[in-house]
C-alpha cells in the first residue's frame, strides 16, 4: 500500500499530520488553561478553541495556565471588550507566587466607544514594580483577534503586539537592576471592574447597562516555553531544539529595533523613565543606562 504513494503524497500526508498536531496544541484550552474564578462567567467554547471572560455588576472572571514556566515565548490572541468598555480592565500577565513575586504585565484599559484603549505594561522583580509604560495601539483591538506575546529569557523581556515589539526590558543585573529570572511563572488573565482608576483616571465610570462585558481568547501557544516542574527542572533542561533560539535570543534584530522605535515614538502614552517628577531623587538605574530603551 505504502509503495504506491508518490513522494508528493508523503509530503501531503506529513503536512496534514503536522497541521493537525499544531491545531491540537495551539487550541487546547481544556488542557492548558483553567478558569479559576467568576462563577461561570469564564467559558471554554467551540471545541476548546475559544475562551471568553465576562464581567457584570456582580463579578468579573479569570483564568490561569495549568503549567508554570521558566523562560520562553508565549502567544495569545485576544479580542478585547467591544463598544463602551470604559471602566473595565482586561489583564494578561505572567506571575510567580509568594510575597517577593516576579511579574510581566499587559493590562488593557477600556474606553468609551470609539476612544482608544490604553495598553498598560509593567515588570516586577522580587515584588517591586514601578516600571510602567503605556501605549495606544495602531488598530482597533476590539474588532478582531490580535496576538499578544511575551518573550522572557535570562537576557531580556520583550512584549510584542502582532509580532511588533512594543517594549524591551534588558537584564541589567550587572549595574544592580533586579531582573526576574529565578522564579517560575504562570499565565493569568482576568476581566474586572476598575472604574475607580482605569479610564481617564477614574472620571469615566462603567456603564452597567452595557453588561455583560466580554473579552475573547484563542490560539494560546506555549510550545516555545519551558515548563517548570516542582522538582526544580524544566522541559528545556534537556536542551530541546525548538526552544533554544528563544532562550538564547539576546538582542532584537535591526528590523525589530526599528519597529520598537516606531511604536515608542508614535504610540507611547506614558514612560516611567521620562517621569522626572515621580522620581525626584533621580530616575531608576535602568532608565539612564546607555543601552536601554
Ligand atoms: C465558534 O464556532 C462558531 C460555530 O462553529 C463559529 O461561527 C465562530 O466563528 C467560532 N468563533 C471563533 C471565535 O472561533
Ligand atoms: C531569587 O534570587 C533572589 C536574589 O537575586 C533571592 O533573594 C531569592 O531568594 C531567589 N529565589 C529563589 C526562588 O531562588
Ligand atoms: C480614552 O480616550 C480618551 C480620549 O481619546 C483618551 O484621552 C484616553 O487616553 C483613552 N484611554 C483611557 C484608558 O482613558
Ligand atoms: C537538535 O538538533 C540537532 C541537529 O539539528 C540534532 O542532532 C539533535 O539531535 C537535536 N536535539 C534534540 C534534543 O532534539
């Protein structure tokens, strides 16, 4: 039987197998994600390919990853709350446990219909954050799904939107800046009411007549992330090839550098490194280090 298959049939067969494997691993919310709160407001739908979080006056909702990770590149496609989302916050972040936790944040601050969302980012190391940068997006994040990615390795952290880097945080331990690298983290996401601060500093309140508010997720992909086991080892300790380029990546290539500068020049709303009023004793060390952005 096999003898009659031409080589092109083999290639077709092989690519079909690869495609089905990729679909299975990228879409499997049942296996990779647990809805952890919200009393039914977080739902896994469409044969496990779609996840929705919703918020109404009684409660928001949230999920977390089954696994903990120590380094990797993790992607999620998110479609944010459409229409009047003012007062709502959709979070998507990596976080470790304990009182001196590490954390890498995306937070999407809702807005009135037609007004732009703000993407708020922050990085915590050993429980200390205060590294906020905020951005507008160059598209309507409520009209369709867009990919939000976190690259985290021992050299740097890069936040990406649709493959475009919006922020890079380098490991500058050499000059005394604390860097998250020895605690494993889980992915978390939540949709909740923050109308005391989220939209124009709390001036615009959540309009509950628009509830329930819903954000949608698909194509979670942590294939290039190192799963951490309680024994202390990770799935990358055995040096698998798929993750090595992610783990060893030290610098953005020149195209990515240009994209990053384009975003920072045109879409940045707030940069803690430019907030001299907030840091009267002097800006944080990483802000004045010559090779950081
Ligand atoms: C969910 O499944 C329905 C029915 O198959 C389909 O119409 C819809 O587009 C799917 N939604 C997403 C976001 O994949
Ligand atoms: C991580 O490193 C910090 C100092 O760099 C140390 O205080 C902390 O205990 C370490 N945590 C773990 C889990 O090893
Ligand atoms: C909401 O829209 C207003 C008006 O365009 C803008 O000033 C503000 O930055 C937007 N975002 C938030 C979170 O308030
Ligand atoms: C990694 O790739 C090399 C060459 O491509 C191969 O020889 C080696 O077996 C691979 N290692 C693993 C763990 O897959």
